[in-house]
């Protein structure tokens, strides 16, 4: 499973890239607004850092507007993947963009039926929002499990990009249920490496080393 960071913060992206563990980035206008910078320039900067897939979202809600924005955004870098909302106008846009060879990430997916339509439209990625499903009393990971079963049955090529992952347990579940990619905030990425027994074990080793390092 690939790891994407869901952020527009360059320091977070650099830290992830320096570890050699981050494969891509997802972002949107809201994340960019938190950084108080221009959308186009920040997307280009992220692409230069990552040298891998970077999802950047359209803001239009009509098909023609989405197409115009998608063509512009995709021209900013060869690494750009255009995020399109899972609405009828978005599905029409995805179908046309697929014909034009522009990669898309169909976002705001909350059901297996929606995910299937994204596949039919030709999306490169589809992003089920796990945490938001949990918020309304649904088991978000059940959707990942359903998608994986159907994807394997029919050989769908659209990649399952588990989104709205809020803590390491979500990442673990995404792994178990077979997501192709997990996108997460940097804080969640940081927490993945932490375990109290690791800290305790390391302290014990270092304490013992202090006792024996001077003995010949």
C-alpha cells in the first residue's frame, strides 16, 4: 500500500520525503488556504518536492467548468492528478478527461455504487472518505472491504485511495482491507512509527550500554 500525505505544508512533505516513505500528496484549496499561499504556486512546489502523484482539486461544479480547470491544472506539472467531485457533472468530466489522457482522482466517495460509477467513468483513483462515514455512524472501512472484493472480482484498474484517515488504526485497517493507497495528515503519519514498547525497549538497551561500554 502506498502512502500519500494529505497536506499543503512544505515542511511536512519534506520530512516525509526525507524518510523515503511518502509516495504522493493529496491537497485541496482548504489545505492550501491554511498555508496562506497561492494555489497554483503551492501545487507546483509540491510536485517539485514529491516527483510523484499530487492531487489538486477543481472548484467548478459544472462539467465545462471542471474540464477547463482540469486542463489548466494538469498543465502545471506532469505529476498533477486532478481531483473531481463524485457528482453527475464530475463523472461526465472524468469520462472526457480520461479520453484526453488526464489522470483524475474522483473524490468525496461514500458508497460502493458511487465507487463503481467512478470506475466506469475512467477515474485513475477513487477516494472513499472513511472518517466522514464513521462520523455519521457507518463503518467506513466496510466500504474499503466491499470495494476490494469487487475490484478483485472484476479486475478494475482504478486505484482505491483511502481518504479521511484520522489515526493509525485507520491506516492499519486500510492495509488489512486492501486499499491501494492511504492518504493521511502528517500527524497520523508520525504516529504510525510510535509504540510505547519501542521506546521502553530502546531506553533499556541504552541504559544497559551505559553499564557495559567502559568494560574491557
